C-alpha cells in the first residue's frame, strides 16, 4: 500500500504483471509488466517505489508508484522469496531461497550492494526487520531463525523454530520476532 498516493499494488504471478489498485474504489487502475512469476513486493516510501520480487525470474522489478511504470530491473542471481525495507539505510533486504543468502539492494542505485550468507540457515523464506537494533530475522526451512546484523552482514544468533516456515514478523512495540510455520506453530 502507498497510502499517500491512495494506491495499492498486487502481484499477478501467472500474468507476470503487477496490478495498481485505487484504494478508494478498489478498482484496478492499470497493470505493469514485471519479471517471471512476481511474488512478494514491498513499498519504499522515501523514493516512492515498489520493489517486486520475481521468483522464477531471479530478479526484482522496481516500479515508480506514482507514474505506475518500471524504472529498473535488478538481476538478483537467485530465487527471491520475501523482502523488507530499511528506509534509513536506503536498502531493501531480500532472501534468496536457493542461494541461502540475503541480498542487500541499494535503493538509490537499483543494484545489489552486498550478499550475506545465512548459514547455518538453509532455504530462507520469511524475513522481518528491527530497525532500531539493526537486526534481520530470517526464517529458514531447516527449522532455524537466523538473526543478521544489518551493519556488518554477520549472523549473530540462531534459535529453533517450527517446520515449513513461510512468514516472519517483528513487533517494534513489544520487541518480539515471530516465525509462522506450516506445521501449525508460531515461534515467538
């Protein structure tokens, strides 16, 4: 959602497009071309851009939210799963599920600035961000959540989680990270 533009965005995987939706009427305004199998997306409000992660296209499509047009396509070198925005640092962090790493995207340059391994984590899917403490929480399919320092790119801790993790979240108010797992558990 881009609230200041009164627009929402959704990925249409089979169409390889992104729908731009008017939040007042809930009608599709237009559709924008993306890469192969667009899946996750995040909105970066400082630049007014939507980063769309093309799962089988191994890329990210950057869309100007106001103009509803593609401004860049970023090759990622792997299969993106989900991402989070670090507006203060001008970065987007994205899991590459098949490479077992987080890619760091420079939002101004529209390019990969760094690659951070998440070992001992394998097949990272969910990701959440604690901006105040510079921590990523990366849910991995080998039943661990990996904590990564966003200032150094280093893994600083791991905790066990349930099986088949998909989504992760972080609550700033209560300072808790969550891993939602396909085995019916949520690790907190």
